C-alpha cells in the first residue's frame, strides 16, 4: 500500500529561547493537522522522532497529546536513529498505514539543543559513532568529518574551494527561507577564508562548513492513497528506502559513502526513475564535505569529481539538479530529531508549488537523503504530488 503526505507544519529553526520541547512539538503538530484539514481525534497513531539527549524532556512521545483532550490514549512512540531520527519516525508511520493499523498517522520530529554547552553537544553527538574505536576523536562529529575531508583531499587534492562554494550556496538559499536558522548570504569569500569570525574547526573544515546547533520541530500527516485522493492535496512516496551500513569506520571506506549510494540506487530503481528525472534534492549536509561526497554517492558526479558539481553550477538554483534549495542543514539548521521530517516538509512544499521564495520553478519530483552517523543509517525518499 502506497502512503501519502496530506499535511505539514514547520516551526522556525534557530535558538528558540521562547519555546521548550513541548511548545515546539505542539506548534508543528497543530500546524500539520490544520494544514491537512483534520481534527486531533482523527489521528490513529503518533510517531515522535527525538534523540532526547540534549533537551529538558527525554521522554517526549506523549507530548503531542497535550494538543487536545480527544487525543488521550492515542498510541504514540518515540524513535531514535541518530541524525536520521526524523526519517526513522516517518518510516514507522508508513509501516502503520501499510499494515492497516492506522488511517491517519501524525509524525513529529523535534529537538531542543541550544540549552546545552558546546562540549555537551559534541560529546553526545560523538556517541553516534563507534565509541569503542572512535571516542578519542576530538571535536565531536566535526572532528570525524574533518578527518574524512583530510582523507579525501589526500586522494583527490585540496577541494576547499568547492566546500566554500557549497557553504555559500546553502547560505544564499537559506537567506530566502523564513524558517531557516541562518538567513544571511555570507558570500563565497567569507566562507572560503579562515578569520576571527570563521575559524578553523577541525582539519580543513571552518565554522561555515559545519551545520549549527539548533532548536525546532517539523510535522507531517500521513495516510493511504485512497484517503489522500479525497483530500485537498496529496504527495505520494514514489520510493522510501532505508539501508544500514557497518557502524565502525574501520570496516568500510567512509569517503565512498556506500550506504548513501545503496539507498539512492534502491530508491531510484523502485521509483522507475533516474537521477536526471528529479527536479531538486534535499540532502544531508551536516558538513559541506558530506554534501560533496553525497554528490558522488548519488551518481551526480564521478568518484573524486564531486567538486565539479558545485563549481560548474550543477547544484546551484537554476542548475541541472539544484541541491538544498531550503538552505540545507548548513543554513536551515539541524535540530537532530526534526531534520528528516523537515526535509520532507520542505520537499512537499516544493512539489506542490508552495515553497515561496525558495521555490524551484515547476518542481514535481523531489529526492531526499537523510543519514545517521557517517552514512550508517541511510534513508532516501522520492516524492511526487498526485493531487
């Protein structure tokens, strides 16, 4: 049974001193139900995606029930799969619909991160690596991706120009997105050169190469195709794949991001499409080097030539395949549990022509890639409107 998105909601991402985990959850959930045109009592199941590692509320599954007394006793589960937590929540909701256990499922991805210190954030995120072998890496996941960037540069040459171009592109895109954490076009020169305001963080990575610590929430309403066709809008999953790779980096060549490539290959084959059929992609740019490596893994560029995709303008707005028109994690922000859901919300907005200032003209086919760890938990979706 195919599954459709029929409503969505999205808070502003950033340092949300005005809202705790509960407030963010309810803001996104209410917006999604209103957008779908259904009542709280219509929801048969809820899936929350939150790591709960950094916020004040480590047990968030029942928070959406606070929206309305009619939701009391609705089954709700919190799931966690590192930075792919939001997509994991979506997949669990899709399973409920396919199994006939639910007609309407509410998905909420949420994370409150900015109340923690930089050291707490780095330490907690590094636990998504293989702790037995990788806990010594300094700088959390910035340190991990700094090592990956160094390894890539050793094989293929210094690609700092390309990383700066990716950062600049995503900040330009984010400047047009009113929901983004950063809404300022920083320019290529600022992103390219280390400075007091843009210091080196880990290896060749500067601050502008790293996604920010953010607060925020995003929500979706899912249902079956038959029901979706009776509603005011419907975006179908042409594909939704999930593959996991080995956790230890020592067991694989992390520069190749083979889990990402496998997820993309299965999604495109399942949808009967090629990468050239897509109108844009939202991909997991936790660090600029991740976006560049994902160009190669998805087949947009040959191995060792990912830099060309950005330097030749392929992934820019107006290019052959725009990547991260929302600003991506780099500019839109990266509240861990919310990220995968946010990517689907942004993509659903695009394919229904409702993305405002970040709209890709004529977009009807979206590709989404969200990962947990260094291409360990890999989720790929292809979305298309059917109503």
